[in-house]
């Protein structure tokens, strides 16, 4: 197979993106997805996305983890896919698209994507962490000296341990900076390592910090290993609505790659 791909990154979270509006990509072939995301033998990425057609909206987002498994929502991936759709001329300034967790509205201007995330109806607050779903499940835990923290070892223990076990969770470690700003480092399931950024992760952190009264701001800047993101939301009696994730989404390169494995559809 000769596959045309595009590479995008959003604050260091990088993705292989394929224009699949003709539905030609063998989406059940997990070996192919894993190969394309492999940093030594393929293109290299934290995940892969297909831009699929939609009957009612501008497009459909299909997201895979780097291990080849089809995954839940990816915030930075969604932002990059919006930028890609804009590059293709699918929309001009604003778009609505389908994803695994429902509909998403987004705008794109001057390299910045502002992506509406799902409403969050429940935040589980425990003694030393929070748990919530922002399109993907997230464990949020405050730590000190986050720069020297062993994210991979500690994140893996939480990801595979009780109460998450086999299904697992993404794990976010957070430390307060000044002026209602937070620094976040994330261990992502599916990647099974720390990534430079996680969109649903910083969204979870922002809401969790507000829920725990670590901030009174509803527009929160977050520093991740790959740059800066911003999360805004509207608190309600029943949770949080109008949740937006804002930040850069950058085209890196495009090309063609040959795949010599079996393409099982």
C-alpha cells in the first residue's frame, strides 16, 4: 500500500492524519495504524486520525492510539484535525463535526483552534485526586516539584492499578504556578508513556482545579511540556458547560509511505 499522510502537532502532541473521505483506509487494520505511528519504522506519532465523511456535518473524526487501538476523544487531536480540515477547504472559519463522544463545534484562525469539548456533568473528588471524563477518562492529582516528578513510573502504577485496572485511565499530575496558572504533565493510556501535551487532560485539570477551589477563574492557562493551552468553561448547578480548549495546531509535513504488511479490512 502507498499511503498519503499529513503530520500535525498541537503543543508537541503529534499525529498522523489521513484524508479518508473516500473511505479507502482499512480502519480495522491495527497493525497498519501501529506501523504508521511507530517512530522508528513509520512516520511517528502519539496517535492517528482519519478525516471521514459525515452525512450531516462537515466531517467525522476517527482517532486511534499509537498502539493501533481505536480510542476515545483526543482534544489536541481534534484541534489538529480541525486545522487539517481547514487546510483542505472543508470549512472557512467555523465547523461542526462528529466524534466518538458526540458533536463538536470549533473555530480556526491564524493557526489557533478553539474546540468545544463535551459538557462535564460529574467530578469525583477524593482525598488526593479527582476523576472525571472530558471525552476520555482522567485521573487528576496535585504534586510538588512537578519538573522532577517521575511521570512514567507513577502514571503507569495509577493507570493499571485500582480502581482502573484493565480499562485504565489517563493520569494527570498538576502543580499550581502563579496567577491562576497550572503546569500539567500527563501519562496517556494507549501511548503508555508521558506525552508532551494532552487536550482532554488539561481540560480535566482546569475543571478539577476549579472544583477543588484551587482557582476561581473560569478561563485557565495551562503550561504543558510542549507549550501553552487555555481552557474555559461555564460552571452550572449540574456541572460544566461551554467547555473550550484553545491552542495552536501546526502542520509539520506531508508525504507518502509504503506499507508492506497485510491490509485486512
